[in-house]
C-alpha cells in the first residue's frame, strides 16, 4: 500500500513537472512567454535634484540581480526581446515626526523619511500589450542622522522598487 502511494506521488510530481515545463508561469509568480529569451536592462541615470554618487549603479545592479535570480532571461546589451530603461527622478529626505523643544528653539525632526522615485519604461518586443511607462516610488523612515545608515536605507528601498518593477513587467500586477 505504501509503495503504491509513493509510486503514485512520484508519478504525479513527474506529470506536474512536465506540464509546468511547457508553461510560461514559474513558481515565483513571473509570467514570461517561452519565446522571450533576452532582456536589455539599460543604465538608470540619476536625474534627481539631490544626487547620491552610487545610486544609479546600485539601482541598476539591483534590478539586474532580481531578473537574474528570478527568471531564465539572459541580460544582454543591444537588441533584445524586452528592454527595461528609465531614470532615477527623485531622491528626497523629509521629516515625518517632530520633537518639541523648549523656549524659542526650532522643533527638530525625531524621524525622517527617505524617498526614491524611479521612472521606468518597459518594452516587450514579443507582446506590446505588456509595455508600460510608469513612475515607481518607495520610502523608508529612519531616526537620527542619515549619514551612517544611508547605504542600508538605499538598499532597502531598491529591494522594494525592484520588486514593484519586476512584478509589473513579469507578473502582470
């Protein structure tokens, strides 16, 4: 009886694998047609009024890393089945909560918000209905001085932004 169950389970797994191998859906939610093999991820220039020297490089590499780790697409330069391009259009720091002070001292921020905005253009040469141009914005709040935590905050926001962009391009969200 146990041998029959194990054999049946193995058979079901193999049949399922065969069905999913010809399908364009992967387990991470990405929906990439089998004929799409390449993507050109262009450099995301930082055109924000406030510029962080390595932000363009960090963001571009973050989106490439997401595509490499969650798809079978080859990232190429030049002609490709799809192109992802855009620019970092916003990088801002603003207070989100204020701490009261004594006397006639100005209030100080007890928490601040770092916001990054990216304009993205996605062109799918295989299915133009999937094309889009959209602005994505994400933020994270922090306490204290930005200096020592800036790179970690950027990494956190880049993860959120790349997830949004990836889902819009490949998961039809």
